[in-house]
């Protein structure tokens, strides 16, 4: 597994760091983006879309996990800082 933590679906499969490759971490993510300088109230409104609520729904999380994926939500400040 290339994530920093073991995948709960495969608890016996070590991470790359545990397998001896400490600086390898790869993850895939999808997000909503906006141009630099977008007013904060617009960014905040986008973060409160129905898709954000959907990711929190138990049945959606279950479906993602059954496909070996995990949903995570991050605030705009964290994303723009990277």
C-alpha cells in the first residue's frame, strides 16, 4: 500500500514505509478547485455543496469502502497551503 497508513480492507499488507521504502507515499484525490483570488465566501459556499454532505452519508462511505476507497474532506485552507 502506498498510503501512510494501512488500508483497513487489507490489514496484513504493509505500507511502503513498513516494507522498507520510507519516503514513498502516493494517494489519489479529487477536489473542487477555483482560481486564486476567489472570494472566501464563494470558496466556503462550494465546500458546503450537496456533494460534501453526500460524502458524509453512511451508505456512500460503505459503497466507497467496498470499492477499496476512503472519503476524506479537507477545508480550503489545508488544500490551498499544499
